[in-house]
């Protein structure tokens, strides 16, 4: 099994790691993402060449504001409205297949999120 770690950021600023399943029959990766961010439909925002952010497509109508994800999205000029609910960070290959973050990508993303000037600060789960 490949190392396919993603990061999940809740609206309360809790950051945790998730092991994504390997690509397989059906939509196993999509199911895992939907479970992690508690949604029926998700959309993907390409923040950088290294990071994609998955979010609840219908969260605007039902989920609490996620100041942390919103601030990060605004920093990169990739979003134009507040984000709501939990988000998941991973990346994709040239074919669009979801990949886990490399250790360097995950560390850089953690540093970005914990450096946001929002109170309370992002809390990284051990």
C-alpha cells in the first residue's frame, strides 16, 4: 500500500491526518473523502501545484464557517467566498488521481495553517 496521507481541517481548527485508501474498484477514495469531510458531494480547489483542497459542495447552506480554510484559500487567491465545514488537503497526479501529501508537502501545509493569525490557532492532532 502506498503512503497516501491527507490532512483534514475542521471548522474549529483541529488538524488531523487521514490515510487515504489505494485506488480500487468503485469510488473508494471519493467515499473516504466524503466521510472525512461529512458531505454527499465535494468539490476540489487547486490551491497550489502541491495542494488541493476538497470541500463540501453544499456546505455553504448547512455547515459552520471555517475561518482557517477560508483564510488559506484567500491567501492563494483561489476562493471568493467563505468556506464552511471541514476540508481535506491532498494532491493529484497528472491524470487527476488523488494522491497523498509527501512528508514535505504536509509539513509545509501544517506550517502555513499553524501560522495563520486566527484565534484560536490551528491545533494539530498527534
